C-alpha cells in the first residue's frame, strides 16, 4: 500500500450533467441547451439536461450525502452561461451565488472543492460569435475565469482550466456526436487547437494573478495509453511511443496533440507534414503562454487504447472480453501505464480526475442497489494505480466518476456511472453498495482495495 497520507479521495460531476435548472435564475443557454431543446434532440432518446439530477435545488442534500459517505473532495464544474449568461459582460449574481454556496457547504463538511472552469457547456452567445474558431475566446474565457477566481479563490485552491479538449473538440467538432454536433475540416480543427491551447495557458495566468489562496492548477485531459504486450523493455518502449505518436486519423483524441505543445513546446512529429499550410502558426510569445506551467497533471482515464485496429485480428483479441455498460473494455492496468508514461514524459505528479464504471444499476427488490461489478472494477483499477505509487510515481489522488448517476451526454440517461443511484422521476438518491465500499476504501486510505 503506497498511497500518501494526504492522498485526495474524491468524486466528480459536471454542471450540465447534474444541475438541471437550465433556464432558471437568469442562466443563459449553453450549446447543450440549444441542441437538446430541438424537437429532434440529437441525444439518444432525445433526452436533455433540463432537470437531470436537479442538483441546483438539491445541492445541500447532495453535499450532506457526500459527507455521510466519507468523501474528501468534490470535483465539479462551473456553468459559464449560468454565471455570465451572454458569455461576456453582465454577471448573473444568482448563478455565482450558487457556486459560492456550494463551496461553503463543501467546506462546512470538510470536503475539498476541485473546480473545473470548462466542462463543455459553452455559452450559446460565445458559439454565435465563432466559438473556438474566434481567437477572442481566449480573452472572453480569461474574463470569465477572473470572475470565478475573484469570487471563490478565498476558499478554493484546486483549479482545472478545461476538461478533455480531445472530447469537446474531437466529438463536438470532428465526429459530430457532442454539441455542437459538427464535422469541420482539419484546417478548422488546427485553428481551434491553437485557440484552446492559448485559452488554457491564459487562464492559468489569470488564476495565478488573481487567486487569494495559493492555487494548485491543472487541466483534466483524457489520458488513455497503450499497454505493452509484455513487460520487456522493447514492448514498453513500443507502447510508450504509440501512446504519444501522431496518427492522422486519431490525432484530435490523442495525448501528444494536446499535451506535447503544453509541456514540450511542439506538436508531435508528423503533424506539420500532415497539415502543410494549415499547420498552426504560433509565435514565440504564444508558445510562452501555451507552455505556462501547471502544478500537476490531471487526467481522466477509463480504459487503454486498443492495440490493433485491424478488423481481421480484432475479432480474436476482443471477442468476449470484459466490458462496462457503455461499452468500454475493462483494462485496469491502464491506471498504472498512464500514470507512468505521463509522469516520465511531462514530469508532474498525477491526479486521476475521473475513472469509473457504467453499470446496469437499478433498485432491487430489497430497496438497495447492488453493484458488485463497480466494486470489482474500481478495486482492480486502484490496485494498478497503487502499483504506480509503489514504484515511486507521485500520485496526488483519485477522483471517482461520478458521485451520482447523471446525464451522459450523447448517450442520455441509460448510462449510470454513479456511486449514488438517481431516480429521474422522483429525484430520489439511493447510495449504491459501491458507495459504502468506497467509504471504507477512503477510511483505510486504500488498504481496503487489497481485501
Ligand atoms: C469526461 C466526461 C464525463 C463523462 C464521463 C463518462 O470528462 O469524459 O467529461 O463528463 O460523463 O467521462 O463518459
């Protein structure tokens, strides 16, 4: 057992996925609101986040439940359009108050707030002005960041700029399965990448310049890696290279495309040839901003990347393997390999900002939610993470996704990741068996995972 004594044990959620109250108390619309209000919402079963868990109105009850379950940290995101309805300009005092109250409530229960500034609910007004294609977004996001930091940094220490650029750009603008459901060209993706990277770097500077409590800052990127075929140095080297290389089809979802610029000051090899005249042109001054240092490396990890995508071979290697409800493969060792590879390459302590299991949970005849798959899943992943700790890789903590079931983006409500079950009709919360198990994991600082 190698987790440090101050290891952070947390749970996560995100504004659009849990809050509801989509048009209350002066909140402006986000791109997720706009698309899910259409008669034919592109989300599975045409579902939307209008009410979802109604966390906006159940916040105190939810925090009290976290405290009962022994949770030490809560990673949540701020809805930009709830605080600044038009994206820029006027501040919605009620929206800001909600987050201030949430922070107070968490601290009252000794739960550390971990704030994500952007978890995909872009103000519609910013989208209308060009979204990530418009370089003004860098300034607009920085202004929004300052509003939040001014209001909350007397009590908050942990900050995440953006959540998973791979996904909000990759699935939102390339694959067309997340808002705003577009498929744009590589040329546009290159422009967006540059603007996202500059937005991230500028936001770090804004936080550092304005925070009252000394901030600890990171981002939360998605971080799957390849696992080596065996433990030989050659196999490990091959997996390491594949985990960061430039692949023309998958670059937008990769680690190297987003993190190499930030830490190494360059895009991965092969990118410039691929983009030709559309390769992002970045001045020395802009590189400085993109490379603004962070304090740790926050990453969301659920599974490793399939080694070979050759369909002829795929049947043999994939057939019947364990999967979650999403369905993603269950690959526990990815927590070891990702932590190792990221630490070696980017030289920062690791915080797993999301990891978790979607399961087929429902309330059983005895009134309880039995979810042994989630317990087994989490135990396996934490064991692999523990291996990384025992090899001396600095690990700051583990944040389970998610605290409660919620709106799973394009997949709607069928996917349940929560430690707490939510009945979307009655809004009743029922802690699942896994939440009681996780409580013991926390109380034992991880020892419980070896039982
Ligand atoms: C993420 C997502 C979460 C998802 C979770 C499960 O950061 O990937 O932000 O919002 O709900 O990952 O897919």
